[in-house]
């Protein structure tokens, strides 16, 4: 659970041998704080902790309030970080061992029911030595925990939540990364894959904004970057190909569209439907279809 001092982003990442850990452990609101509620989970610690910090409590004050109102604080593990980067964490004496935590500037690594009591130190070291955005640093911490032995019960689910550093009043835009692996044999591998795909789509969104600003060269560069991040995502290939073709680079654009069409020929019908609602010029659509047909006939 962490706040990025450079961007102000707040986030929580978790893995557990527990079905659907995502709706339970990670909580965050832009400009307010983040909470990870664990062990014999009191789920209310998430929303209540955020409400306390929204009301002006520091992370430490919010933690004290949560524990004071709980009937089993000795069985809880909970960590909070506020928008100023203050961290407060509690590992109750009756959390099932190995259980513990280690904090750093603006972050906390905590775990319970671990195979070894060295897990949270491994998480700390991975987080502090990884030079990357917040999400990737938290990912590195989870992977270090698993490499150190992880949950003594095994592994089943994982989740990650990251919100922006500045509130905008549009909460749906502030939750920039929200990923869940509900049930998997290797949840961290799947979470890492989803994070890569999410970064690709975020890059694609950047391309869309540049296109709206009439920065064709910048948008095209971002589209290529998005495709490089997740080449298996045919939808990125299709829409980027259309945009690149509309920018006058028909060969490259059609080559990308062809990748999608090779997977599913219904993308051709999608082109026709875009024409029907004036989202694509009819003459360009005809040229694209002609090129796709010609390329499909080549030996």
C-alpha cells in the first residue's frame, strides 16, 4: 500500500489464497488516501478509513479510530496512507503467523499467514529498488513476496488498485488502474499480464487525445507504442490501423487491420458499419477493403 511522492498516486496491491481478494483488501480515493485491510478482515476498515481521512484525519488518527471501534483488533491487519504520505499500520498479536509489516517513506508492506517471516522485508526491498511507476513497483513487491515463500496456503487471487494524485470530482476517471484476478493457478503472472495490457490501452487513450488535438504524428507514435506493449490485442491493431490509414499511411494502416481480420473476418463488417454512421469515409473504407482482399489472395 503506497503513495507515489512524484505523482501523488495512491495504490494497493495484494495476492492471497482467498477467492476474490479484490473486493475485500484494496481501497483508495484520489486526494484522500489508501487502505489495505487484511488478516481476519474487517471490510469496513476500507470505506471507514477513507471516510476518516476525507474528514481530515491523518493516517495515524484514522487507524486509531478504526481499532477503537473494532471488537477484535488483535486479529486484524490494516495499513493506511493519507494524501500527505503519512503511513500507519497495525498487525494484531493474534494474526496468524508468520505475520508482520515494514514501512518506508509513503508506503507499507504487510503480510500474514506467510511461509516465512522474511516476506515483508523482501517486499520492502523490491519496492524500494524498483525504478518504475507506482503500479509496477507494487507488482515487484508482490512478486518478491511470492519468491520468498508467499502465503503458506498457496495462491489463488490477486488485485491492484491505483488512483490519481489529484481529485477531479470525476471518480470514474481517477481510478486509473483497477485489476482483479479472482481465481487462477498463478495469479501474479495473470496480474502482471493484465497490467501490461492496461498500460497498452492507457497508451492508446493517450493516442486518442493527441488525435483529437490534431497531433497526427504524436498520435501515430503512441499507437505504435500501444501495439508494441500488447501485440496480441487485435482491437488495438484494428483501431490504430484505421487511424493510421486515415492519416494517409494506408500500407501500415491496412497491415494492422489485416491482423485483426485474420483473427476474425467480422472486423470487415465493423468497417462497413462505421461508414453507415459517418465514422469512416466510404471511399477510404472501400480502399481498405480492396487492399485487404488483395492481400488475402496473395500466396
